[in-house]
């Protein structure tokens, strides 16, 4: 009986330790830093941890220009309704953009221009040798109409894209040419 109780307490203590380990948003992703990992066919790797009401996410992606990710809770017309995040190097500095996809195709609007704001609480983005390492944190629910809430355990359509220049006003290559991808059934 005591042995079982001790084992249960030890198990709880271990779970507690894992849950407390927050990823460091420093532009370097260490083995085991995140609770979840998915490698996409494109070669991009996604990493994420949900801790309390915060999402910690990272990715590596090959790209000569900007890179970004997005998610759609329900697909009605291509990418319309997606929350998107883009990262670029501007004047030598990493910049993050929080956007919202109003239209089925084409350029996302910046949240700032639509009554919202950049919802990232922290980010680090490094572009070295044509490969991005990006890390960011964001509240699961931001309360903004320009964002799509993240509900852990519920499947979404995850999107990846990258441009050929650092100008986020220039589109990625077409999806059928490897500039943008969907991951169906992605669960945060
Ligand atoms: C994080 C940022 C972005 C993501 C994740 C993303 C993702 C996607 C995806 C998955 C598609 C395929 C839609 C479909 O065929 O059903 C698409 C299409 C498209 N996107 Fe984006 N996109 C992003 C940013 C941009 C930007 C910045 C532009 C323009 C400045 C752009 C322009 C387009 C256009 C023109 C299409 C239609 C052409 C195609 O089918 O490939 N996107 N995007």
C-alpha cells in the first residue's frame, strides 16, 4: 500500500517537473526542449508545448526569405480565416508580424491594421545558412478578433509558408510549387 502511494506521489512529482519546464525563447531549439515535435515532409520541423494558458512554439524551416506559420480552426474557402505569423530579417533585425487571412488567397492583413495587435508575448528568430530557427510564445486565447484561439486537443489545419525575399508583402511560391503547405488534423 505504502509502496503504491509512494510510486503515485513520485509519478505526480515527475509530471509536475515536466510541465514546469518552459522552453527558452532564445532562437536555439535543444533536444527535448518542447513536449511535442512533428517533422513535415518539406523538411520543416515544428515544436510546441502548451503550458497553462500559453503556447510555446518553435520551428526550423529552410527558406531564402521570410517564413511563417498559421492555423485555421475550420476550412471554408482555402486559407480564409487563418491566423498567421510571419518572421523576417529587416535591417539586420528579426521582426515578427501577426496577421489575419481575410481572403481565400493572397496577402494576409496585419492585425495592427485591422484593430488588433501583435499577440506574441516573446519571440526569437534566427536566419542562418538559409535556415530559420524561430521560437515564440502566445496566449492560447488573446481575446482579439484578428486571432484564432488555440484549443489544446482540438484538431486544426496548420499552415507553413516561406517567401523568396524578406519582404512579407511578396507572396510565397504557389502551394503546388512548395511555397506553402497544409498539415491537416494538427493538434496543439
Ligand atoms: C504565414 C504566412 C502564410 C501562410 C502560412 C500561407 C499559406 C498559404 C497556403 C497554405 C496556401 C494554399 C491555399 C490553397 O491553395 O488552398 C496559400 C495560398 C496563397 N497565398 Fe499564402 N500564406 C502566407 C502568407 C502569404 C503572403 C504574405 C502572401 C502575399 C503577400 C500570400 C499569398 C498567397 C497567394 C497568392 C496564394 C494563392 C496561390 C497558391 O495557391 O499557392 N500568402 N498560402
